[in-house]
C-alpha cells in the first residue's frame, strides 16, 4: 500500500505523463488538488483528501438559470433525475444533487480511490469514467430541455 506522500507524488507524475493541462489549487479539505483539462477539453478535478486515505475524482455541473426555470416548472423533473441517477449508478459514479431535487442548482459527480486500491491504471480509468459521466449528464440535460421546446423546435 502507498503512503500519503507516495500517493501525492504519483498523482502528479501520472497526470503529467498523460500530457493533460494541469493546474494546482487550494482547498481546505484536500492536501493537494488539481484541475485537469483532458485533451477533449473536458475539465475534471482530482484531490488527495486530508481526513481520509483516498483520492477523489469529481466534477460539479452548475445548472444555468434558464434551465433551472424549465426544470422547476417541469412535471417530469423527478423522472429526469431518477433516470440520470440510475445511469450514473450503473457507471459506478457517486451523485449528489444540490441543494435538493426541488431546487436544483448543481449536480456533483465523483469517484473515489482508497490507498489500498491506488494504481496508475485505476486513477486514469476513473478520470476517463468521470469524463464520460459528465458527458452523459450534458446529453441528458440537452434532451430534457429540448423536450420542453415547442414541437417544431425539437431536434430528436
């Protein structure tokens, strides 16, 4: 099993080896935290937690004001979030809705790697999985908002 210092060192080494754009930032809950920009342009955040021996890979998707309005008025909002949650669970991605299902402001998706399962393969795999999960959320949002347009403006 890796020590905390070894994990910190390996995260940076392996992320740099992928040739992704990498910027370090400060967060009170993390010993170290990076914003990664993948070659696709997708942003993912990776952090080494202070209080638990694990690495967190996450992304928070903020809901634009116009979409929030559509969401609040939609009779299908619970169905949409239930379906989204099921798809993300099938991918093995943790999901948190803020502040609530009724007043949706953001969706936080995350994966975790505990030190006893830490490897380069696991880290890179979880980053790509979270990027795919982010794309899934965006695709489902697009379908949800388009379904509320007048029928002559719908694209599916």
